[in-house]
């Protein structure tokens, strides 16, 4: 079973309030993106990585990532699109070789483990689509535009969705092709599978698998990394 990864590194620094794209911000002296790519480099079942980037970041990727760290599994740089789902579609369509399973991951989530990716790939023997998630701890309310509570949701049925999300390649390719043709919006990659009426299997993820988006996230990420080092 040939397994490829699509790593999405086309984000900007808008919510981070930084002129530097968030995936290039330093975490323990290395760019966040490097931490993420290292996980896929170490994950044995991953045969290759398609790295989706913003066109303006191509020189930075070349100089600060590819030339300095020399990842062996990066097979192609793919220019991303306007929205995340456009970037994912570009990544899927760029795959020009035999592929059975595709793993889609946000570059701004550096704390995923090779063992979790391996587990997801192994589970593809039983499922067509797998996503990691953690149960919601807080009470969630639906609020009107005017700021009034409409209703309180049943917490036991709510999960925070993460990446990497793992799919049979033929299925996710078809799902994106049909969904984008219908101009549907994907809140995450598995949403397009849901639009097809197919089942998506949820497996428990990790509370450490945060997406670094804001300055507060970066502080938390440094704390997580420090804790990981202390426990090593």
C-alpha cells in the first residue's frame, strides 16, 4: 500500500500578527514547519510528502527548509490556493503516481507523533476515512448575532477535530472533485466525504496536537515542547 502525505504550509501570519508566515516562526530554534516535516520523515509507512505552500514563500522554503534540512521524503512543492480547501485540492491533483492512501496534515500542528500516523494508516484496512479528535470539555452554546443564547449543545456528542486526516486516495480525490464542482464548503477534509454520504471514523487524538495560530498558541507550544524534552 503506497501512502503519501499532503502537508499544508500555505498559511499566513494574520492571526499571529506577524509579517512572517506562521509555519516559519521559530520553535526551539527551528521553524514550526521543520518540526512537522521531521515527524513525517521519521514515519516509516509514509513514502513521500507533497508540500503545499504559498507562492510567495517558495524562496523561503527552498533556502530555509529544503537546503538546510534536506528532507528525503519531500517529492514535490505544490502552490496552494485562495482557501485551505483549494490548497488541499491542488495537493491531491498534484499526485501523479500510484497512491493508495493519503494523509492530509496542517503544517502548523508540529506535535503529532509518527506512531499516531502509523496507527491511522494501519486502520485504513478497516475504514475509508479516519480523523483524530478530542472530546469537548467546555459547555458549548449557540449564540445569535445579537449576542443571546439560542441553545446549549449536548457536550457528550461534541468533539474537536484535528489533523492528520487519513483517506483512501481514490475516495478523497473523488470527494474533493465532486464537492468543489458543486461549490461546497469543507470545514475540514472529511466534510467532503460526509457530503458523499460516506462514513468517517473518529479516533481519539491528543490534547497536545494543537494548531499554532495565535501568539498565545506559540507560548503554549513552547511549553509543550519543553515538557516533551523534560520527559525524554
